[in-house]
């Protein structure tokens, strides 16, 4: 679950990455989880892609 504090942390990391990499490309945040991602106001706003761990091992 992504709460307000974790969302703020993710946004800060993205900001720092853009500052020090000097890249102006758009960033996409993806989450890889074992049990899924509970939809919240913050996850809907920040997370662009979500992959469950089991999806990586499908044939």
C-alpha cells in the first residue's frame, strides 16, 4: 500500500534522479510486488505500471 509518506518519498527520489542525471525525459514509476498493490489515491497518481511477481515467471 502506498500512503502519503511513501508517495512523498517516491516523488523526492524521482526529483533527485532528474536533478543529478540532468535528463529531462519523463519518468515512469513501476512496482513489482509479490501480493499485489492496493489501489489508493497516491498509487493511482504515481504508479504507472504494476507487475505481480508471478507474472514474471509465466510461460
